[in-house]
C-alpha cells in the first residue's frame, strides 16, 4: 500500500477544515448571535484556511514565467470577499442559516482563488495577496465592530 503524498493530505485536510468551519457554526448556532467583531474574526479564520488551501494547491504547479490572465482574478477575488463582509447584509444572512453557510463557503472559495491566482500570475504574488486579504479580514473585525457599536 502506497503512502498518501503530503500535499494531497494537506489539500484534503485544509478543504475539510474550510467546509467544517464554514458550514457548522452558522447551522449549529443559528439561534445565537455573535457580536460583529467575533463574527468577523471567524471570517478571518475561514479566509486563512482558504488562503492556505490555495497556496498549497498552487505549490504543485510551478510557474516559470508571468501569466497575466491570472492577475485580474488575484485582484477581484479579495475585493469580492471584502464586499461580502458589508454589515448591511448581516441581518438577512444570519436569519437564513443555509445562506449564511453558503456565504462562508464563498469566503473560503474567494480566498483560495486569491492565493492560487496570485501564485499563477507570478510566484510570490499569491503570498502577498494572501497576507493582504487576511489583514483586511482581521481589520474588518475591528473596523466594522467599532463602527457598529458607536
């Protein structure tokens, strides 16, 4: 019996973690409302998992030259992820647990795309985009939390 390659195992574990972190909390805690800051920190965890998954997948595909077609995806994906965090959508999304879980899965997918597309554009860009998106997600936890509590 052959051993499972480490990269394959990492992809499987990260993908499973993304799904569990995205789906279980909204469905299990549909009657519990988190404060905005805690909720955004949960988004930051989901985003970090998606980014890690994108970077692991991208590491299997070496890029030797610039691939400009991926740049647009690397720019648009994190912007879309941040737009999903606009507080105006919270009440509706949180009152529908399956939609809320789907929203979290979209965070994971957009994060994966951010890191993967950046690395496909040019090595190192995915890492830079990943760090920037994670900083924006954590920043939103404190920014939106302050705006909504004043």
